[in-house]
C-alpha cells in the first residue's frame, strides 16, 4: 500500500513540474505513453516539446491536438501554444490509435509520415522529424502557415507529391543526401528561396520544384552526373534540357544556352516577371505546362527546328498576341496549348503540322486560319473561336476531326447568317469537306484555285484517272498551257509541256 501511494505521489509531482514549464522533454519507455506523461490539463500550455523514444499513432494524435489547438467558434480561429516540436530523438513506429479522426482513420506505418499527419498545425514554427523517417506521403506536412524551420533526417528517401504542402513561412530547406525521389509539386506553396542538390541518385521531374514562387537559385555539386546549374537555372548535365527556371526570379529576359534541345515540362511555369525568352536553333520541344501562368510573357520567336508544343504550354500567357510557327518544323500541338489566351490575335501554323490537340486554340481572337495540307488530326474544339472570319484548308483530304472542332458558330441558320465564316478548299475537294466530320458544319464551302494542295497528298478516283497541277503545285481542273504536272492513281508523277 505504501509503495502504491509513493508511486501516485511521484506521478503527481511529475505532472506538477510539467505544468510549471513552457519547455518539456519527455522520454518514452514505450510507444503510446505521451498522453499519460504530459496530461490533458497541461497539453495546451507547452510551447516547446522534445520527445525521445518510440512514438506511435496514439502519440501523434496527441501531438496533433497540441499543435492544432482548439477552435473558437466566435472568431472561427484556432488557438494553440506548441511552437517547437523536436522528434529527432524519436522513432515513428506502427501501432496505437489512428492519428486522425478523418476517414479512413489513418494509422501509422513505421518510418512513414502519412497523409495529413502534420496538418494545420497552426502554432508550429519549428519541426524536426523522427530520425527513422524514410518517406513523406502526399500532404504529409500540410497547411502549416507559421512553419519556418523544418529538419529532414538523413535516411529520408522519398517525398511524394505535395509532400510538404503550403507552408508559406518556410524559406529554406536542407535536402538529405539519402534522398532518392521527389515527386511533382513536392514543396508547392512554400517560400523556399534556394535548393541544393547533393545526391547523385536523386530522381525528380521539373514539376517537382514547381509552385515555388520565391525560388531564385538551384545549386548543384560539380560532380553530379545528372544535373547542372547555370547561373542558378537547373539543366540536365549536358544542358540539352532546361529542367526549371526558378519561379522567383525577377529578370525580364532570359536566353537559353545553344546546347538546349528541349524546354522540359513546367520549365518556366508560373513566372510573372519574364517578358522574353530567347530560344536557340536546335531546340525541338516545348514541354507540357512549359510557360503556363507566365502572365508577362510577350510574343516569342520560335526556332526553325521546333517540332512539338506540349499540353497547356501557354495557358494564361495573356500578353501574347501572336503565335507564329510558319518558319518552323512544328508537327504537334498538345491539348489546351493556348487555351483561353484571349489576346492571341494571330495564329500562323507550320506547313509541316500533323496534329492539333483538343482545345489547343480555343478562346483566342484570331480572325484568319490556314490549315496546312499535312494536317491529319484535330481534337475536339481544337479551333473553337467565335472571332473567326475565314478558314483556308490546303489539303485535298480533310483532317480527321474529333467531335466539334470549330464549335457551333458556323452552323447554317438564318439568325447567324451575317456571321458565317467561309471555308476555302482546293479545287476538287469541296465535296470531301462538306461530308467530313468537323468541317461539314461550315455553311459556305468555296473552292479556291490559289490554295496549294501538296501534290504528294492528292487522291484520284480510280486507276485510270489523273489529278493535274500547275508547276507551282496548285490544283487545276485540266492541264494548262505551259508546264503541267500529272499525278496518276498509282502514285506516278509526270511533267508535260502543254502547247
């Protein structure tokens, strides 16, 4: 009986000591003890907490209560006192209760910061993660607006998509040398200004560091075999691919190195300062989302070697008035590439273009459109534009269209007759366009002898019929005086002098 009384007295004395300090170090001999050792009466008073030993879901749930605080329903504000949480001497192990009461009631995995584990910790300024952490899951550290210092342990291998999400006070972060993979938007919404890459084994994408609006420089060790930094801009080692131009830079103009062949996905994503990007000859690809959100970007001079423009590449580039690809080898334009760029008043396509994605040029203000003879496919709403006044198709064979390519604006009705946009096609191609999906919605289809057709793409009705062209490649109904070119159904081509 005396031993029991002495034990109770010891616990009471321990709790009393806790209540009298803002700083507390707790050593656990068994995972799940933290609520018992701190006590509910004291958990909202502690400002600095250090935990040593194994911790599980029960301990994490308790820490979340300390850092998330209580809701004042008069002001709809949370109040909490825990500012510093040091778990660097702890090991995160499975077991205990679910660490959150949100469905599906997540449980702790050993060495893993689970989804929303450190979510909305309103008072937390400094966080040191447990020493055995190998993975930070999606939104593992999420919406901690005051968090200014975060220590990642050596041994961490993976940071998942949105792993450290929306911590706008976090201006610096040291990445451990053991890190092997960083997924897309891993640090989205943080205020990190510098990124240093130390691991040769690190795998990531351009989008891994996107959404960092304060990022100014990348630093890469000279012996890194995969990546390099050129004046703070991240490239592959051979400089052939621009991986990411830091979103927090204030330069108005940037010139790519002559070795650059590709602007990677998200390469210049969400930069509000850039007005001009100078691209070298030899560059052949602009990646997905490459200039998405670049609200100050003006018209670009595209190199003749350009072959591909990715999805959403120029969305929200509201200062662009012209997209001139006429001097390039462009073959594909991805879905939504220029979607909603209302300032885009001129579109000039390349003579090599084969494929235009869905909504690629939707919501622009260009009035004229020339479709090259090489065009094979147009996605739904690829050229939906209520300002169109004329469309010229240069191919004898209409491109395959997915759904309603030009929108509903050109359907034959009495009410919209004054706004009808004519479609001009080569001589002999009218019937094909009037019957083709995507083009048959035009009220007026007109054959135009001035349109070049591309002799190599012309079709004939049967093995005995021929298609005639002038010397400059324009389709004619019959051979004309002077030089004439005949293409037979078997593909053979002959030249004649007609007197």
